[in-house]
C-alpha cells in the first residue's frame, strides 16, 4: 500500500486549510479524490465524502481510495453539488476545480450551507463572480490566499455564513484579503491585463450596451490601478 499521496500545489494548499479534528470532510467535484484520500491518510479527518456529478471521476476516486487503503472511511456519492449531503453532515466542505459561477450555483441551491460548515472555495475562473455574490447572499470571507500551480494563480477562499459589506469592483476582481499575500502583485497584474484586453476588444463597439460594459470595465481598471499603486507604495516603504 502506498503511504503518501503526492498532490500538486493547488490541491495541497486547499488540503492544508482543513482544520485539525475535522469529523467529516465533503469534497464536491472530487475528480480523483486526492484531497479526501490525502487527509484520511494523514488522519486529519475522521471520515470523508467524495462527490461528483460524473460517474467516471467518481470511479477514479474509488481507485485512488483503494490504492491508498482508505476506502472504508470514504463515502462515494454521485450527484449534483451539495444535494449529496444532509445539512449538518459535513464540518468542512470543499468546492474546488470549477468556475466561480458554478460555485455560486452550488451554494445557491443549498442555503443551509450558510448555517455552520466551513467552506473552502477554489474557483478556477470567474473568481470575481463568486466574490461579488458571497456578501450579498449571507456569506463571510474570513481568509483568502493565492497558490501558483503550473504557472497559473488560483485564489482559495475560506468562507462561513455571516455578514460582510458588499464587494466593491476592486474587491471582486482583486480579492478581499490578498494585499499581504506574496503573490498578490502578480495576481493584480494578471487581473489588469485581462480587463484591459476586454476593454480594448469593446473599444469600437457601436451597441450602447457594449459601450456601457466597456465604461464599467474602465472603472474597474481605475480602481485596481489605484490599489496596485497603494500596494507598491506600501511595499516600497516596507523595504
């Protein structure tokens, strides 16, 4: 039996955020089941649920669990989002490896997720959609960090039910709590590059709605540029 599961930086960073003493972890969109299997191997969770909307990924997770000898403490559930769980069943719920819009749909379909569990959310894209949605729907972001994997930067959000002010455009795109993250300078530069490209693509648009969209993008760019300047001044002062 293999003793240690070697995961990439993104999955390792998510697993590291699961608190010690977790009774039950649920991994939604588990794919190969690496996160629950690794945490069971390290005895950091009592039991786990590996769930996926696809039968094939769930078969991959079963093979991973069998290979590492932890299948007795791991439930495999085929289904959509948090519908595979009973409210209160899991202490920690991981929703990772999908777009921010898909994450919001999963949470919206399970309003009970505001009442107790720790949520570890890792959007692969459209993080700005997720950040904008969370405060408006009864969730609070308590921690946020960045991880670089194969040259791509990914945010990971630690979330519970609670209250927080609505996200500004700059927060939706640049993060709530990332200014002290060592990768934030790279992340904000990447966000600005994407926004500038999108605005440039709309520069000659004649449709009023597209022109309005471009103006909104330019406003977001201006906010992020100001945050970037503040960050650069703070870091220069720190040196």
